[in-house]
C-alpha cells in the first residue's frame, strides 16, 4: 500500500469537490436572479399569460420554418420550469460528485489489497463492506457520527440517486422499491422507519429532489437547508474517515 498515492488521490478528490461547490454557488446565484426577474414580471403585469408562441423546426428538405404547435405560456409554468431546471443542474452536480467519490474509494480499496478489483466486485456495497469489516473504527463511525445519519445507507442512497438521474432523468417510479433496494444493499435491519424518513427527504413527486428547503425558524432572516451540501458532506466525510484510518 502506498500512503502517498492514497493521499494524492484524496487531495485530487477534494479539489474536484471544491470545484463542484463553486459551481453550486454559481447555479444558486444565477437562479436567484431568474426568480427575482420572474417575480417582478408577475407583479408588474395584470395578465397571467406571458406569451403565445408558435413553436416549430427548420425543415431540412425545404429550408423553411414549419410550425408544429402553438401554446400559451403562463407565469406559473415559467416558475415551475425554472424550478425544475435548477433541480436538474443540482442533480448533475450529485452525479459528478458521486462518480468522483466512487473512483476514489475503489482506488483506495485496490491499493490496500494490492490488486485491481474484478469487475464483479466493483460494487459500492462490496467496497463499503470491505472497509467496515476490515476496520472497526470505520464500522463504528458509519453508525455513530455527528450527522446522526448511517453513512452506509447515505452513500448507497447517493449511488441510487445518481443512477436515477443518469438513466431515468431523475424519475423514481416506485418509491418503496427504490428505498427497499437501498436498505437491502446496506444489510441494515434496525431503525428502518428512521432510515426511510431520511431517504424520503431526497424524493419529491416521484423525482430526485436536491433543491434547498426552507427551514422553520423564528429568525426574521429566511433560512434554508442546503441539500446538495449535505450530500457532498457524506461523500467527503466518508472519504476522510477511510483515508485517516488507513494512514494510521
């Protein structure tokens, strides 16, 4: 095992996560302006309809524009479309973050065992089991940590969220099947209701939902729960746990 190589891989991962955090800030700021503009238009206009547009395409054989439909666009439709677009961008941040995490964690696993992982063993649940079975401190921290979240379930959830974004445009057809698969892969049978409630935070109306959530507070300043930052914390936190443990 090369501790230096593990540390270098970890440092690269942290640098990439930093880039993603910056991208999230840009996305948030950009959409904040979008919502402010939409609100201004809505308040300034007596009409609910923003526009009535002819939508079409350029016919490749005639070179002429051809209409395929006409539609009215309302403020509420624009607001909903903007919300969906922001969530989509956050979802792809999660995809990027998870894939970098997975690459790191598999690489550390390979460096520790001194060989490449066979394709059949290149599964997150198997690598997580390797670390928890090999290192008691990892197993303990998975269950007991400041976040109050079981890290194995959190990581497997992020893996499944990523899969839905990439392969199903974020749609979760059957929420129960989705959650049961995460719990089954984790091998954790206790506190099921708690784990189910945790996972449901990231699903809304049958879709992956990474948008900020309003927090109930007595403060006069609006406060929000940063969902993406929490997901990033699970990935970075577990990576640090593993790196610190194997470097002892």
